[in-house]
C-alpha cells in the first residue's frame, strides 16, 4: 500500500509565538514537525512495515518546512514532497486543501490509496483541512480515529468523544485523520537519521501543480487576522494564608474570577 501523509511545519509551542506585520504567523522562528502529525507518520510506517508499500510525506510551507519532511524521513518514511511557493504565504484552510489535493493527485498519478493526516495542526488547530482534502479528492473520510485497522480494502476505526465511542467503517481509497491516542511515535534512530540523508525529496511550485496563484495566499483568503494583542506578562500569584477560612477565601476568589 502506498500512503501519503500530510504534515505541517509549525512554530515550537515552547517558544514565544507572534505575528508579522501582515498579521500572519511569524514562521521565522524555531519550528518543528507538528506533534500531532507524528502520529499519522507512525501509523503509516506501521501499515507498511515489512516492505509492503511506501510512505510519502507531503508538506506545504516556506523553506524551513523541509525540516518537517526531514524528521518524518528520519522516522522511516520513504520520500518527501515539499510544495514551496511565495504565493502561498497567508493561505487559509480552503487554499491549503486545494494545494494538498493537487499535490496528492500528482504523487499518486490521480489514484490515491490511503491519505493520512494528524488531528489538527498545533498552530492553527482548525482540524478542517482533512475533510476539505477528502472532498476535493472525492474520497470517503474517516476522521479523528483513535484506532485503525485495514483488512483488504476495508478501513475500520474507533472515534472517541466525551459522551461515547463510535466505530467508523469505509473502503479504500480513503482519507483518515488520527488522534494522539492511536500510537506512540518512534524516535529517529541513528541509522534512520543517516538513511534520511539519501532519501529523495522533491520540491514543487504552484505551477508544477497547475494551481493559479490567484486561488491562494493572504489576498485570496476567506479569513484573516485583523488585529492581535500580545499576551500580558505573567503576574505574581495571590498567596492566601489559611487561618481556618481558606476554603471560604478560595471560593470567593473563584467566584470573583467567574470560575464558579
């Protein structure tokens, strides 16, 4: 089975996030492969263990986004594709899904077998791109799966929510998004790190995909950030001395903060 895994290069959640002058996410800071996408990469690797198939990692983003592909290749993916084009700057979810869909068509010669994604990116956290890509490709979608089983051309998985769990079934070809409950992503081994240096990575532009620049980018986005406010500095917490009335003071504090 040949699997395409969509991944994203995101700002490090441990660092300070900020925006640029045009109110888009500042990506000129330390970044990494989105943690939630690592679970999709791991699941693809598990499905192709034993030499049965190939895993292609696909990403869209600036030059530094190649680091996301690099990490996936070190984990064990076979090859990567990086869609790199200045016109993509500021693209929203519909534009992103368009480019991903066209790239998947090119990777698979128009015949995708299985497309895997993470639950959502850790920067945008929208979670709608997998469904949009599936719609553009005309594929059935099984999203937010905590388990995944493939038998023949049948796909089966469990989706968990706060109230209940449900079983999702569909047939291949399909698009599946997975949660962080599905597996434990492997750490790249020294052998994997060295092997990744020899694995092929192709870089494509919008022209290579036949996508008009007028369909993507900040100027053509359906949504945009108009203003933002920096997070205020952390203030010293309030210390309450318990003299037998600590519970009452705590309740008053929470009530004042409208937390109860």
